């Protein structure tokens, strides 16, 4: 941010995107504009963030166009802090409609988040503005997205705090419920009475502050909670 304008041929842009057709379209549009464009292929097998970061860094990009959903690699937001620290301007181009995730990307250093459903010209316009040292996102939109991310994080922290109240046995029972097991099956597995399991389920619902087993299971899945031994 704030760097002097460069000739387009000297502005290196790296595309990190696992959808080949979209990546090729974006690459072609940028090449036609005269930019120095490199495309980093996301490996089909799992790789560590450091390995992928090293591949990107070798190109010494001024701008990185980054997807959030990178196939086997996972969440592209993991790359943003390190890329931002190198001085690269990170622009997220994503298919997700979860605006709280957009806010998360901004929180960790992205300059802007754009939807893949928008015309490519909008991405090109963002790159031009970066090259000329101009703002690329309205302050109001940025603050709205950051607030959405903060609200979601606060909600997840609250749910995790409730889950943390469960005893080891209650965690096991919740895990069984998440696997779709009925009370009598859980009782048989634990060699206890069904009445005991019902008491444990009642305690789980009270601690999670929900009124049904379905709501308890949904809450656990929402925060990607994992039962013991899973």
C-alpha cells in the first residue's frame, strides 16, 4: 500500500486458485492488460502452508489474487498473514457467499475481497487501483465485514465455552448422538441403563442451553467440535 505506480509489465501478479478454468480466464485477462502474471498451481495432494507460501514467495509478487477454498490444501486464509507481511497486496477472489469469511480475510491482511460471480473487469480495476496506490475498498463495507467476522467468532467462542462444560462421559454421549445413535444403543455400548443415558442427555442439553438432541448435534457440528477418540 502506498507504493509508487509501476509500468504494468513490471507489476508481478501471482494467481493462487485451484479452479483451472477460472484461473486461466483471469490470467489471460491480466496478460492482455500487460501485467507480469504467474499462476501457482495448488497441488492435488495436501501440502503445508509453508510449502505453498515458499512456492508463491519465489515469484516475488506485488499482488496475490487468492481463492479461499483451495481444494486439498484447505482454507486460503491461512496464507494471508504471511503474504501480507512480505508486502504483497492480497486480493481474495472467492466463490463463498459467507461474508463473515470475507471479514476474516480482511482481518488477517487482505486488501479486498471480491466475488467470483462479479465481472473480471472489477478485479482488473482493483489491480489498477493498487498499482496507483489508491484505496480498493469502501471503509463502510470493510467495517461491516469485520463486524460480521467478529460476531461469528464471538458466537463460536460462546458455543465452545458451553461444550467445555461437559464431563468426559457427556462428551462421549454427545459424540454418539452426532453419529446418529439412539439412547438404547448408547446405553448398550456403555453398559449402563437407558435411564442413565437419558439423564446424561438431559444434562448435555442444559449445559448447551438447547432444547433438543438435534439442536445439540447441530451446535457441535457448527463449530466443528470433535468428540473424544474421533
